[in-house]
C-alpha cells in the first residue's frame, strides 16, 4: 500500500508540473515580448514622432469637421449666402494632390540656394498648382487659390520651425 501511495503521489506531481511548466514558460515569454513592445513605444526617440503625428491628425480632423459643419449647418443669420457659396466647392474638392505638391514645393524653396533657384521653384510651383486647380475650379478662382497657396508656401519656406520637445 505504501508503494501505491508513493506512485500515486508521483503521478500527480508529474502531471501538475508537466502541465504547469509549459504554461509558465509561455506566460513568461508573452510578458517579456509585451514589455519590449511597450518599451519601444515609450522610447524617447519615437515618442515625439508619435505625439507630433497625433497633434497633426487632431488638427486636420478638427479643420475638416469645422468646414463640414459650416457648410452643412449654415443658417441665414450666421453666414451670408455668398460665403456659403464660396465654401461649398471646398467640401467636394479633392485637394490632397495639391497639398502634396505644395509640401514638396516648400521643401524645394527651403533648399534653394540662390534667388534665381528660388524664383524658378516659385514659378514651377505656381504653374503646377494653377494647372491642377484649373480642372477643379473656374479659371479665375483657380488662379486666386493658387496665388493664396503660393503665399502660404513662401511664408512657410521662410519660417524656421523648431522640433517639438
């Protein structure tokens, strides 16, 4: 009977340790990998990039929601019909390619070494924007919008932005 009890005890000890050992190893590996991933996200080199992208997306989202609300919920006493007619084409316009062109043009303006290079970059950007916007807006509005975008580009090209801390 003593041998039976010892064998029965060995069976349960072996069974429990045989089951628990892989579970403990898998849990320890999962904990270590999750700790590595969260440590990577909290890393000081990546954290400012994540924070800045979140701020940018929040600003763009707020701008789009505001523009959409102004166009959809405009009342006659708050907004003049003329103003509403000016905002309506912007709601359906796909300006992302023009904004990409504007961003690359600003980079070219910042890299321009001489005044001749700067004027060439400005003229190329103006022509590209006018051509692109002419297909989406009437010609006079396209020229006016391209000129406004060019003014924004020149201001941004001259501005020295410091990275966020």
